[in-house]
C-alpha cells in the first residue's frame, strides 16, 4: 500500500497571499499614523517640558517602527513558507 500526500489539496495559496498583502497594508497604514501622532506628542512634550508626554511619544515612535518591521518580516516569512511548501 502506498500513501502519498495530496499536493493539489491546497488550492487557496493565491488567496492567502492576497489576504496577507491586505493585512500588511492595514498594518503599515496604522504604523504610519501611529508614527505621526507619536512624533507630534514627542515634539510637544519636549518643547513644553512635559517629560511624561515626551516619553510616551518616544515609546510610540519606537513601537510603530517595530510594528512595521515585524509586519514586513511576517510577510517575507509567509512567502518563504509558501515557496518551500510548493517545492515539496
């Protein structure tokens, strides 16, 4: 008896790529908006001597950069996994 996996069973790979692209678009839009708002808060807090607002704005800038980097890395990782899966 020979048992082989059904490689034609994963027909939704292109749909998965489209969904990942759409999610990346929304994540990057939120990251850019967060970067703008946090940068403005950081600038206002620094100019007025409000150290709490400046610290929160600075943290928001770093979090928005990290979110954008992780979103890009996640899509690259997903594309790599799909490529490896198609080679099997």
